[in-house]
C-alpha cells in the first residue's frame, strides 16, 4: 500500500529524501480497503515467541502479567492481534528505577590496531555478539571517520545474557573480519527502567468483527464533489495526489470534517467510501 510508504518514511521529515526523491509537501493517497486492511490499521500483529505475544498469553492465562523494561511495548496501539483474535492491552507503569545499559563502539579504520586485551576472529564471536553486529559489519563499505565510527546498543547485561565477550566485561579490543582489524570499545550509562503490569480483554474474535467496529465509528461517504475535486480523488486513488492547489485543499477540508482513525496536526488517516468502494485515506496538508 502506497499510504504505508509515507507513514514509514516519517511524516515529520517532509524534506527528507525518500527512495531518491524529496518527500512531497502535501499528500492525498487512497487505498481500497479490505476488512483485513481495516483491522491492520487499528491493531498490531505479534509474532509467536515475541515479548508481546508471550505477555498477552500470560495475561490471558493468569489474569495479568508483569515485565521490567526501558520502554513500553504497546505504545503505537493498545489493540493486539493474536492468532486471529483481537485484544485490548492495558500497559500500566508501576515503578521506575535505573539500570546500566551498554553500547559497543567500533572503529573500522583505527590508527592503531595493536591489541591490548586480545583479538578474536569475527566468526568466533558468540551468537549474542554476532546477532547485534551482523547488520553493520556485513555492509559493503563501512563508515569511516575520526575515532569510533558506529555504536551498537546492547541493552542491559541481563538482556545480553552471559555469552557476550564485550558486555558487561570486554575481553577483546580487536576483531578480525575479512582481513580487516576493527577496534572495539564499550561505553556504559544509566537509563530509566520501569516495571509494567499488563491486563488484556478480548474485543473481537475475527477480522470482520473488528472491521465492522471501525466502520461503525469512522466510515463516511465522500459525495457531491465538483469536477475539480473529483479529479483530485481519482488521481489519489490511482497514483496519489501531491499538488497543493485549491481543489486539493477543498477535498482535505471535507475529509477533515469527519473523525479520523488517527489525526495529528498536519496528517491523518480516515476510512471513507467513494462510489461504493471503501478506502483507507492518508493525507498530509
């Protein structure tokens, strides 16, 4: 769906480059919406084995569940899709404390690559380290600047476990990779951590039920358009509309008269019907 490309690119970064092109200053994008599309718009799906999945199942089985962490898990939406059913998740912060978090720093072209602690082949690193470092060391051309080039967030020692050769205690300061010698350092800082309590309530047992609930609250019909407004809508359906003209603003004004699924100061998403077809409609103005 085109609309999700704009959302993923970060609506606040209107002048940033997206796929090689400047992000448009205005957007009207209308995607034909199935029941599944509508349900996905108001919920998040969680994968088996993820922390979110485990917490939802635990709360269902035990009435509630608890976790300690440095961030909320359900900050985008409180509706979660698990195995075809939809649940409203209550995430309550109980108490806060501070923990030590670690960052592994890498210098890809060190001025001095002589080891002081020891050196290790990249392939010999424990899985805990390779899992975190693979995304950056596997890049074709690593970044190069004075000092350390990149930092990799490792989290807390508890999150890392006992396998890492860098966190919490650094055992090596040189990593050998494809004939190159990388210098590795470790930085630490304190960060807030909180205990959270989770409670869940089933709100729907099917996609169709969720879609009907969304339709009942948000769906409206876009009718009685002028020829200029109709041209804007037709292009928004086909390719997206990006011209800040009077017709665009007129259509936006009409859409904004209705309650949106999500609406911010200068962008939002609505569910509307146009010529008997339902569309998830994303706009920036």
